C-alpha cells in the first residue's frame, strides 16, 4: 500500500482528498501547511506528496524546494493541487520539482487515476 502525504491548509479539501485516497486503498497522512509537510516528510518517507500551492507559513513551491533539497525526500514525487491554472504558475510548479500539476476542482476518480499513474511511473505502484 502506497503512503501518501497530503499538505493542504483548507480542512474540507484536505478531508475530501484524504477520504478519496483512503477509499482507493492508500495510506494517507496529512499536514495543514508547507512547514508541517517539510517537518513530517523525512520521517514518514511517503511514496508521494500531494501539495496545495497556496498555504500559510510556507507556500507549496517553497515546501517543494525544501523537500527536494533533503536527502530523504529528494526523489519523492510531488503533485501540486491548485485553483491557479495559469501557464506561468504550472511552469513554476514543475520548475521547482513537481511531477504533476492538478487543477482544482477535480473529480475524485481523476485524482485517484493521476496518483496511480505517477506511482506506477516511479515504480511505487
């Protein structure tokens, strides 16, 4: 069972993502901001991180850069979730090390499919 860390500051969205992924058979852990994600990820050793772009204390971009600089998480795939779909934002997200950029709102089935695809590509499915 793949372990996924979800970093999302909005509780309702975080709960929806967590429930969706648990229902699909994933082990899910949550963080409510970028700082928590950076602190939790090295010891949790997730197979995948789903991260909101706009969060308090540390943006998703900043958290991604921090995680990519740590030996324990440098190879962990990160998928950004964002309501901001401008090409420049997507390119910035991919530029700091994310492997995917999913726009909100998204269908639960779409999220599960994209997560499974990334895990399969990384040999973690």
